[in-house]
């Protein structure tokens, strides 16, 4: 092991962890994202990682296999209803930035849709000398012919908004154009927008989001409708439209924290509070009712329920109450129906609801069982829905459902990307530190011996009520399963697999339980001899980077490979970096002494110590990630280096938080991931 750097030695060797947190961070300079010093460090790190990973004989075939998957012409073109047709955003080996295109519904349902290109982002990027990436379009109902297109220069969350005429297939000359920023917008009418953005420099929350909403006319006049506080997380406008696109109401959401909001109706210059619990989320507007999910028990409604609120009387009524093994994963509205996407024991279902004679009646859509189902798009013209289905071993399928009749027809299916006939899927349960049973899925070759020898990747997230049900991962199947590896998803607490309770049970001071869950799954895998510590690697990104860095420091004996992607690592400074302040509700506030104390106990960056037997991790992020600051990953790697530990670090210079802005970038990213994992787990 290398000698510990002098810059770090004094702080690390003479003080306990909590005291170290108060010491000056010797790597804080890496938070200066684009400084010459920081970028020189990144370039040097990238060169070392590329030399190690890209010179491996496996890199070229992994890259070729990934590229073939990510650029395949026979992928399902994911649909989005707009007007009388269907839109799609498409990227491939030629169109790496992508094209926004449209087709009729009848044509889309066919084998070879007649696509019309609306906007070519590769051409636009070349013409304007920018690195434009697609972030969606907001279109004026009911015709949806004129839209506000969101463009990101580099793939981050900050976007430029431009008015686009889909009939002319061109930007509107002299039309609405809002400069780059984290912003949200709704159409009021053809000449008026409702906008949340940074109206004057610095007029954003401490999380970096807008808190001032204004009505913006085509003339440029802006009338303020709502002003929150800088300490809020955000303010969001919602325009509620009834029959024929008529504006029925304007709903303002004031985000007090990531999970707590106040909702008000705006009319005639006045705000009327909507009586709801703070942990309520607006989901949809249908049949004159505002649809919310409640993330806490309130009034007569159980936690996790879907409720409807009349915007005139403000009376609330129940639409759906989930059972103990159910969770609401998504909600969408068609012209006159409500669709609710569910998980039941981590398996999917979609129910549709109709308001008849003042009562909500339910019907389950005729969709595949034992599959993960995802609402892709809902039509505002009628009651049709696109629903995607997938599982670990069955390729993705796309279904067109009629919410009014409950019937569904498969319209697309993805060709198999790997030979799944040789694999099996099992669900097991591990017991965590407090006795809670934690489910996990194992995907492995049928021929794999139960002797602990199977190279295995274990994925976890465990935060923000984000469920991780079975999904079809083509590159994993092709590159990993076909070569004899196994893949595990650990459904640890913090996710949304079993609703809000499953998430809230590990918030703030209880966070350690999520890490315990993950370790418990690893131990259970070893006890079943599915794999062993020598052959087990873990992967997590974003919040999952908290999980993997803590897992590295707390349980280095349980795994031999650790992939840390786009992570939070410095949990005592996370609230000061990028959008970090918005997550205080999840992790706690480091400025509060009691919170500081429980965060410091697990903080992966803080708890890196000399003299440990850490497995060599692979740390990776993106320069243009404006959600989770790249300084987290940089500093973690720099501290590993200063402590003398082996590690790999690679930073893509564009792509944003998702780190997959174009297919070539994504293919190279995953090729590096799998080379590292192969080196550590197969070799």
C-alpha cells in the first residue's frame, strides 16, 4: 500500500470520524467542476482507467455487443400519444443525438411505420455548434400541434425551451424561447404560458430549482402568480384541462421538501389552499377531479391511497386503497378514465377506474401476469393506453389497451437479445438486522453449480420510494449471463416495492437499516452457495452510490468488486452541492447536530480509513451531471488514492445524470463496467 499523503495524514490519524468531518476537506477543489486543475485530474484518471479497461481483450467484444443492442433498428420505438398520432424519439448509430418523429396510430401499429421527422437533433447540434440532447416537449391541448421543446446542451437537467410548430416542422420564428435553466412550463393558451424559472439571477431555491411562478405572455409581459421561499425545494405549476382542452383550474404545488408539499388553486390573482396532508402527490386530472396519492395516513385514508379531490368543493374521496403487499407505482389519465399501475408482491398489474354516478368503479386490464407493467402513454383524445411489459428473461412487449373495455392487444415485441433458455429466475428472502424479511431476485444459468463459484453482480438502490421490479436488461443478458454470470436485484427498504411504509422505514436516522438489508442479501447468497465473497460484485448509481460506498467501507469482506456510478458520497456536504438540498427529507440535514451525528456514522467518504482490506472499486460519473455533483465521485476516488488504495476512476464529459445520452456513449460505458466486473469476478 502507498504511503498516505501528507495532506490527509494529519486529519485522518489524529482524530475520530466525527472530528474529521469538521476538518478542511483537502479535495474540495475537485468540486470546481470545469476548472483547469479539476479537468486535468479527470483527464489523467480517465487515461489510467481506459488503459486498464479498454486494453483488455474483452473490451472490444463487449463494446460490439453493447453497440449492437443500443443501436439496433428493431428496438421498440417507444410511443407517446400526441394529437391524433404517435410520437417517438429515436437514437441509433447514425442519429446519436436523435430525431423527434411522428406517425399515425394505424401506421405505428404496423411492422414498418411511416415516420415523419419533426426535428433532427444531430443536424441542429451541428448547425448551432451545440451538444443538444432531447428532454421532451410540452404541447398545447387539445390539438397539440404547437409545442415547447426542451433541449439540454450536454445532457444535464437544465434546459432551453423553444416553441416548435409540428405542422411546419420548424421552430416558430419570434416564438417563445426561454434561456437555459432548471425550469418547468405549462400552456395556458396559444399566447400565454405559466412558467417556473430563474427570473432574475439567484432566484432559485437552495436546491437549484425555481420557486417563483409567472404568467408569461407572448409580448414578454410576466405577471407573478406565486412566490415560495428560497428554502423550499421548488414550485410547480399544473394547468387542469377539461373537455375540449378548456382550462378548469390552475394548481400550484409548493415543494417544502422532497416529500412534503402545499397545494393551492390559483384564480383571479388569489390562492385557495387545498386541504391535504403535506405528504400528498398530485398525479392526474380526470372527470373534473384532481387525483392525488397520499404518502401518509390522513383523515379516513390509509397511507398509499389514491384519492380524488373536487376542485370546487375541495371534498376528497377514495379511489383505491392498496393492500399490504401492493404499491401504487404510477397513475395516468386518458380522456375519461384513470389508470393505476400497481406492484403486487413485486409483480405488475394495471387497473382502470371510471367515475359513474359519483362512484369510482374498477376494472383490471387484460395484460400479462408475472411481468413488470409500465404505463408508457395515455391518450387525451380517447381512452387508449400504451403499456409496456417485461421480465428478466422475456423480451419487452408493448400493448395497446382500451381503458373503457379493459381489453389489450400486443402491438410490438422486442426480439430476444440473448439466449434465455439456459437461465432461471428465483425469488428468495433474506433476514435483515432487525428481523425484517427482504426479497431479492436471482437470475442465473440453470447449469450454475451451487458451490459459491458463480460470478454474480448484485444491484441495489433503496431510496426515494423507487421500486426495482424485474426488468429485461439486454446488455446484461448478452455480456454477463451468456458467459456464465448471475445477476441479483435486492429489493431493500427505501424503495417502493411495498408502498410508502417500505420507503419511510429507512429514512434519515434509520438509513443504516437499508445498508443492513443489502449486506443480509449478500450473506444469504453465500449461505445458499449461489456465489461467494470472492465472486460477488455490487453495482449502484446515484442514491445507489451511497449504498455501494457505505457497503465498501462497512463490509469490505462481503464482495470483491464495487461499481460506484454517479454517486453521492460526501454526505456531510451533499446539501451544498447541485440539487442536494432537495434530499434533506431522505437523508437528514447535516447542519443539524443530531442529523450530522447519524449521517457521519455511515458516510462512505468520511469513513474511508487507512489499513483496511477494501476491494478495488470502479468509480464513475459525468461532468455534466447537474443533479448529483461530480465532485462526490471525484473526491471519493482522490481520497482512495491518497490513502494508497487501488481504484479505477472514469468520468464521461457529457451525458448528464443518466450518463447515457447517446448510444455510443452508453455502449462504451457498459463495456468498461463489464470488463472491470469480469476482471474482478471471473479472473
